[in-house]
C-alpha cells in the first residue's frame, strides 16, 4: 500500500518521491519515466537555456502524469521570459531554487501551477512562505550540485517546525534509498527529492561515463566548494557552493582557490576543453554524498519502486535497515495503521 502524505495528496502522485530538477541531466525522458512510475518528475531547466527548454517542454506536453519544471531563480531574474516557456507546457508545479521567488510567484499561481521552493535555511524558508510557496524543499549540504552548509538531518525538522503544517516539507540531500525516505518521514517531511540517485538511471541525460563514476565512487568522495564554478567561469552568489565528485582537478585545487582565481584565465581554457572532450578527470561530475549508496544504473521506474517498497516495509516495522526483522509496536490485529507526523499515513495489512 503506497505511503500517503500531504505531498502526495497535493500533487496527485502515488509515491512521495520527487525527481530533482538537475540542470540538463533531468530532461523530458527522465521526467516522463519518474512521473509515469508514480513519482513526480521535475525538468532540470537550470540556468534556462532557451532552445533546450523549448525542445524539452514540447515533449512534456504529451505527458499525462503530473510533472514540474525547475529553474534557478537568480538566473531566471536575468531572463524572466523563460518562465512563459515553462508555463506554456502546463506543468503542475514550478520549482524555484537559489534566490527570491517573490517576483515570479503571482505569474506561476495565476497559471494554475503550484510553487515549490528549495531552501537551505530558515530565512529562505520564511521568504518562500511569504512569496506563497505551496511546498518547501529543505536541502541539506549532502546534496549534489549547489547548496549551502546545513545538514539534512538538522535542516529538515527545523523547516518542518517552521512550516508548522501550513505546507508540506520535502527533504533533499543525501537520500538514495528507502531507508532515507523512511527516516525523512520520521523527521516530519512529507516526501523526498532525489538528484544523484536518479542521475545514475537509464533515462538521465548525463554522459555514461559520469554515471559509471557515480556508481564507482565511495561515500566521502565528493567535495562542496567553489573550485569547479571558478574553473568554468560561473560564479554563484553567496552562500551557494557546489558539490561534485572528487577528481584529479579537485585534488589539484582544493584549498588553493585563491591561486586558482589568480590563474583563472588559463585554467578556464583547459577546463572548457576537458569538458568538451568528456574528460571527467578534469570536468565535474555533479553528485552528492549519497554516491556511496549507488551501485547501478537501472530504469528510473525501478528506483521509484525500490525506494517506495523499502520505505513501506521499514515503516510497517517489518525490518530495520540492516535487514533485521523487528516486532513492531505499531502492528495491531489484522494490520497496522501508522499515523505519522504532520498527517503522513501508511495503511498496511499483514503479509
Ligand atoms: C547533476 C545535478 C544537477 C543539479 N542541478 C540543479 C538545478 O539546476 N537546479 C536546482 O534547483 N537544483 C539542482 N541540483 C540540486 C537538486 O535540486 C537537489 O537538491 C539535490 O540533487 C538533492 O541531493 P542528492 O543529489 O543528494 O539527491 C542538482 C543536483 C545534481 C546532482
């Protein structure tokens, strides 16, 4: 029996599992696969490359399952017309990350879409709520890609308390399996948003070699910082830094960012050439701390099913995450009704 939460009810989805809007990696193929599997696919509009956005949103017009489109807020502010392209695809939600969503909120809502805001602390969460956010994504530092300093296990309950039931809160950063989903529901989240796990899926648009490197990487082999942004001449506003796999380029420049800045002209030329050649010893593989949990590149639908099933079993108290069978204090005669925090609810029968 699927896990029903305020999030699944609001978005009309089967499983409380969202695909993160990974710039270019989360294209229409991956969005379609996740949404058709009962999750919620969010297109990675990223910085808003117009031709790509037009091409991918055109393909989503055929999708008969709920989906969203994600955009980087500070970049959208420079090209606000991209929001019209996104809304023309009639998404169920627009997700805005990294910046003040207020200037875009009215247009999103009057188009009938929900506003999802990704936040990294309480100040950003208040700003998002003031702008009328319908869903908050609490993103911890474990996340792949850009983010900030707070950990998921610290941030999620803090944002849940701040939201106080007004809107569902979704946990992001470091989650890649059913244990992560179950744990986040226990912290009061209504669902999870996953990037790195879905990067290593058949339908993701990333390079095969990048996916293989995610599978090979051990836990602890990522780094958050500014060295890759400096190397590609794409400086982000504070407090945002990027998390990527540690490769030769990272090993060379970690702790030497000032020197990197002083040599940025030559570094950037070499970096661009390596990126064009698909040389991931230099070019970044954007990925989060959950890489240690990822060992295969399955269809995205399998990822959704595995995570949902594992979390359902854990929450029904049949196993702990090390595989031990637990007697569940929550199991009553003929089945269990687990009524969690903030209205999360799982109905189960024995079996
Ligand atoms: C390859 C990649 C690209 C990303 N691009 C974006 C983006 O364009 N916009 C955005 O809001 N977040 C982006 N993120 C961050 C995700 O929205 C999300 O917070 C993160 O992936 C969650 O952590 P996880 O990777 O541990 O699952 C990206 C993440 C990855 C891994």
